[in-house]
C-alpha cells in the first residue's frame, strides 16, 4: 500500500501518524515547522473525558449531550457519540504514554470547564497541550526509528494533485522551504493543518503559522467547506504585541470571576445572569454578554477577570504558567490584581467538510483537527479541541488506510501540470492586514446583514485590485466564503449571532452550511444534520473503548426539548 | 526612540553581511519579533542607506515564548526574539542566527540534527507506562522543552554531528527515564511482552539477579554515552533555558536512573 501523506504535525497529525504506524501503514508527516511549534502546544486548560474520577457519576453520554448542546445541535451526533465514548480510553492511552496529568494524593484529578456541570477536564497545570504534544512526539519517534513514519519538517503544503478524469486525489505537492524544491508525494492525504486564524492577523490567540492559506488552496481546488461562519471568540483574552494572549478557561474553572465596574461597583454579571453555570457558561454566551456589558454606558467599557480569590496552592500547583505569562506580558500579578480582558478570535468550529469517517468532499482526502468541521457544531466546549484532534486524527487514519486498501495504488501520476511561482504564492503582510480588518469588521461577535455585506463589498474590492497574487486572491475567496455563509444563515446560533435575526430557527437552519467553489462560482447550501442512529447501533472497540450503545433518539429529543424550554 | 537594527543577512550559498535598518518601536512592549514582523511589512523594505532589501527570513510561530521557533542570537546572547524587549536594548540591536547549526538563510538555521539526535538516543517509551512517573513535577518540567537549541548554542561541549547531544536531549530523556524506572524498563524482551507485576517477571527478575546485570534500556545506555560522558559540567546551560526548566534537577534524576543505578547493579554482579 502506498504511503499516507499527513499535512500538519500538531495533535491531529501526530495522532494520525501513530494510528497508521500501529496498523503497519507507512506515512509521511509533513509540516512547515517541527511539532514543538504547532499551535497545539498553546492549548492550556485540558482535555475532556468522562472518566468519572471526581465522584460525580459522570458518563460519556452526558459528555456527548453537553457537547451537542454546547454546539447548539449542529454537530454530527453520531460522530460526537463516537468521540465522547472513546475519550476515557484515549486519556488512559495518554497516561500510558506517560503524560503527567494532574494528580492529588496519587490519584488523577479533573477540573471544571465551561458548558459542563461535571469535572471532566484532565489537565497538566496550564500547559496541557504542550505536555500532550511532547508525549505524542516521543511515540511518533518510535515509529520513525522503525521506518514507519518519515518526517518532513520545513515543508509547506502547496496543493493537492487531483485527477483530471475523476477528481480523485492522486497525492500532494509540497515545498522544501529551506531549499525551495517542490516535491510530489503520491497517495492519500490527511489534512491536519489547523484553523484559519491567519485570516485575522494579529487579532487571534493562534500562531502566525496558521495562515489559512492551505485551507484557501484546498477550497479553491474544489473541497467543500462546512459551517465556516462559526468563529469562536474566547471570552478572556488580552492584546499583546502581534497577537492576543489567552487567559485560559482553567482560570475560571478554578474559581476566576468576571466583573464589570457598574457605576463604580463590581458587578459579577455572569453570576447574576446565569446562576447555575455563572462564569463557566459556554464561550459563545460569555463573549456575547461581555460584548453587551462593555457597551453599557454605566459600565465604563472594561471587563475584568478576578482571580485574586484563588489560593496560593492553586497558583502554584495548577496555574503556574498562566500566572507567569500574565506577569510577563500584561505586567500584572493576577493573584493580586484583576486582569482586564476582552473576547478574541480563538477557534474555528467550521472548516473542511468531513463526514463521520473524516472524509472530505474530495475522494482520497481526509481532514482532522481544527481544519475539519467535526464535533463542535456552532460552538466548541473548552477541553474538546484536543480531544477532537486526537480522536479525529485516528479516525481519519483508519478511513485513509481502509479506503486505500480498496482503491489500490493511484500510481505516481502527478495529475494536472503544475509550476510553482514563489511570487504568486505569497500574501504580503500589508494585504493580509487589510483583508483581516475588513473581515473582522463583518464577522464580529454580533453581526448583521449590513455589516456582512459591507465586508463582502470590501473583499470584492480587494479582489479587483490590479497585481494581487494568486495566494492573495485565494485568501480573499476564503474570506468571501465565510462572509457568504454568515449572510445565508439568517438566524442566531452559538457563535453566530445576528442582531437582525436574533432568534434560533431550527426549522430553517438546524443544518450544516456548505460552501463550494465550482468553475469560479461560489455556492452556499444547507444540508440536514445527520440523524442520530437508533439505540442499539454499537460503536466498535477500535478506539480502545468497550462496545456501548449511544443515546437513544428519544433521549436526544428530550434534551433538545429541555433546552428549548430553558432557552 | 529610533533604534539601529543590525541584522546578519545571508542568502543561500552566499557570504554573510550585516545590514542595518532604522526602526522606531511603537511602544514599550515591542519585542525583537514584532520588529522583524513590522520591518517585513514595509513595502519596499529599505535599509539605513536607503537601499532596497529583500524580506528578512526568520522563523516564528507562537510569539509568546511557547514554541521555540524564533531562537537567535540577540546582541550576542542566544534567546527568543519574542522574549526580548526592544526597550531593554538601548539604541542598537544586533540579530544573528544561532552559530551551532547550519544557516539556511538570514536568521533561519536548520535544527534537524536535534530531532535526529533524539532518534539516535532511542528517546521513546519501550513499553507503556503502567504507573505514572514517581516525580510528576519532574515529568512535567521535562515535557516543557521547546527544542529551541539555545542550550546547545551556549554549551562548550556540543557541536553539530558530535557524539554529545547536550541538554536538549537530556531534558526530554528525563521524562522517559523516570517512567521506565517505575515500570522497571530495564527488563528483558520477554518481560516487556509480559508486563511487570505479573508472575513471569518475578522469575525473570530472579534470573537477572543470578546473572548480576539487568539488561539496560537503549535509552539508558545512550544517555550514559551521549549525555553523561560528554557533559563537561561547565553549567553554561544553567540559566539560559527560555522555558525556565531546572536542568540541574532533571540531570541529577536521569544520572541516578541511567548511570548510578546501573553502575551499582554492574558492581553487584561482579561481587556476587
């Protein structure tokens, strides 16, 4: 069987490589930089798994329903059931790989995270992503030594090679950024290149490496996008030079409280408005409340995260890195002074359309991690991103291996003619900034038709500019796709809030947004969210979990009915 | 205040040369990384003599000291560009690539050797960790290495291609050695298959006691050869780690597992 090409070496890419190696399938792990530089290392708070370690009678079914509810019922319920059922097994596997999860008196412990009433977030202080990536790198190294995985760092994704006859993927073109040479790698392709925060330079918590250009290329080659309008604004971020600094949700999980100064007095607005979950409501709800409170003339515009009540023990044992980071970049000691925070772009729930097996719309191409649309629906719960990447990478690897054994070898054909021009493949920083400013204007926490259409006009204006490069044009098209999806969704749901359509409209829009580009025409359509399979359908044990049924359709309906009533 | 930024430039295959740019930081928070970003955003980019210059090549990713991409020599001291404030540099700042690695272009060096060294050292878990590390704090600290190469840059004993792999290999090795210690990873192949804590290992353990020496892990052997024996104890790496990892503590722990314990077991074997 031919090698499987993995693009991106963060958690999803590493997970895919490990799964393939375990199946004795060779892979090429291709990334612009080493895994230590992947955005996954910035993940702080933890990874969710209903391991029921805290005596709260937790279950994966509850994790599943919290995830679906947090995503306002837009996520594929079967995929989410698969992920949440596998989660405890995956975290146990991470323990076997030696991830130093937090322990107390010899026992692993879990913390509270947003949108969930039970403590199910496993963590390692406030650098969970970093320690997790480190353990996965060590495991991939074993596969490298065994000749199963070959790593190509400092190689950029250039484009997919597609068959002109049937559109099937033949392989991928990559480029050595050190030497400049382009290389064709035949075989299936698993895309794990992360989100598209690069569409908003300087305005997100992500890395400068996640430019979004790989996604823009794949989109321009015909891959369908799903739910791109759902952009997560993390409630607690702060501007630092060149980006936004994340103040982890773990700070609130450990007792941090949001307040505004209303007429000079502290107003803990989240606790007052949402007594049950308070500061741990899902991120979309908190960001929206912060947006509204900051515009209240009585509140002076600023919002603070008060972590002064956290014990010295908590700072030392659970959040030392967070404190050091705030001290360093914001020049404040959060143990003594409330920290001014505001929402910032943090995560993209949508991305490449991927089915339950992580297959994209292009045969032979798979997507996992933040670049794929799976698991999070209209809003992602904290602690589910690393889980989605870890689980999704494994599922994509299995699908790629299974399909390849049926499909056979695509050979070494390189598909269409291809010639790389560095000049044409560059987005100038100034252009990126202008496009980012236009998009951010339209795609804020609160949106409306006027703002979105204004932004769309702005993007079209940029596209008409003489002398723009192909990469700049593709980035514009990706931006246009997000705007058009946001315009077409005439309702408010999760991270997509329209002031001109403030209600949730299940009949019209409990659907997956699909955006495609065919022969230069961009089309937006909606597809029903897959129905939850009947109870009795079983998940197999391939991800290290015992066989167990998924929630029945009736309990799913009850959940939604309950949500309607409370919402 | 205007700043003279001297940058050591080098195109592929060409000779290095210093090029100076004039830069005015917008605020106190600006770093060497933000300066490079902003210089490259100038169109066209001109040096202090008004000559047009190509964009400065450098690597970055997180911009918050968490990924190690932007390691370079800043005013002669290796550090992360996102960590060095311009306000601390006075009227001039000099940026050069790290010297212990081959230069690709401008400030980019090829650090592939670091990954290759870790493969050479067999740095992975031979068997699943059945128990967590005895010292969780240590395992956590050892997991935080950025693989930036700064500790190798200052080390008088490290050179690319040499046998000594330096602290950049010793830090991640500390986690694995900790775990192998708990799982008694010094066991035989047969024991590894059976897993510790079951009937058979005890038998194998007794056999090992009779023959004297346990079969050491490849990592433990490699650690002894490639870290322990090569380290000249100059302590140059002691306070240079941008992640603030306590190297001394990790080295002491790994030395105990990979060197002293094995030495004792070898001695015991000879004496019996």
